[in-house]
C-alpha cells in the first residue's frame, strides 16, 4: 500500500504541475467570502487541523438565514487551500449563485493530508469537523441540505463516506476517483443499494493516473442496480477537468435544492 501511495503521489503531483489551469473559461467574480486556514483542534488526529471556507454574500447581512453546505475534498499532494488556489472554487461558486444555478451555500474545504479520508481522519471528519461546522456556522443541519464532492483521493473519500454514512448526504459527486485496494467496489458489493445519496462518477477518457478505477466503480454500482450517473468525457487528471466537474456538481446540487 505504501508503495502504491508513493507512485500515485508522484503521478498526481506531476499532472497537477502540467498546465492545470489552461483553457479554463473566463469567470464572473463576486462577493463571496473565503476564510483561509481555519483551525480545529482534533482529538482523533492529535493535532490542530485546518479547513478553508466559502461563505455566500448574504451570510454577514442576513443573520437569521441558514445555508446548505458542500464538503469539497482535495486530492493527494494537495491541502485545504488547493480547491481555491488551483480550482478557483469561490469564483465558480459565486458564478453559479449569480446565475441561479444553485442557491447560496457554504463550502467547506478540509485538509486531509494523505489519509484517504479513512481511519482516524474518518472519525475526525464525522465526529468533529461536521459537528463543528454545524454548530459554528449557520448551516441547514439536515441530510437534504448536506453534500459531498471531491477529486482523485477526494473522489475516493466522497464515495467512502457516502457509502458508510448515507444518512448524512443528499448527493455525492466523485471526480476521477481512485479505488485504493478496491475498497470502494468492496463497499458497494456489500451494500443493499437502498438509502444511498444521489451518486455521480465523473471521469476523463485521458486520465492515466487512476486508469480504469472510475469505470470499475461504475460497473460495481451497475451490478448492484444502484442508481447513479456515470459521466465519461474528454479530459485528464487535472484542474481543467475538475473545474468543469465542480460546475456540474453545483448544477446537480441546485437541481436538488431548487
């Protein structure tokens, strides 16, 4: 497993450095607020963890308003800042809100190190981070207003938490997911297929980092007759692809909320 992680890390870092932001369409910026490197002391991780947060424009103006929340997970080699600095997340969120694609929402981008969102980190995420966000910020604390999405390692984490904690999320949008040791396909094979959030797998035809992992997840879901959306489109393992993925995820969230 350790050898696998080093190989994957090298590939991801290489692809992240290769023109990830080229050919991205121009975007409309706005008045969302990005809070960077927010600290949260974790007993499960035995350290202070960090997360970035996107707050919608009305958050500081409408004190009685609560918001849906999206947990947006990074990939290996990245951290809580990457969706903003490499993926322009706040600008895409603001554009989607301005265009009425999605209602105003809060986006949480946590640091997961290289945990694959499992083990102690799983407990931190479920038992500390989500409760903290829902007590500290004005979120709608209900399944139908809680969403999860992520790329590569974060695509794995998205599916892992959606399958293990289906009562928590209304939608799970997995971008270019790796399936470490076949854990995701194994979880799918053991699942009854009922009560899951809406699931989407978004993969690139030119993604040679995760290879056929997304398709194997798709086939495992099909074998269990689990409803899901399978998107297989042109693209690789890079930020150009994932910025489009984020837009699609926001569209799907908007369709559930509007």
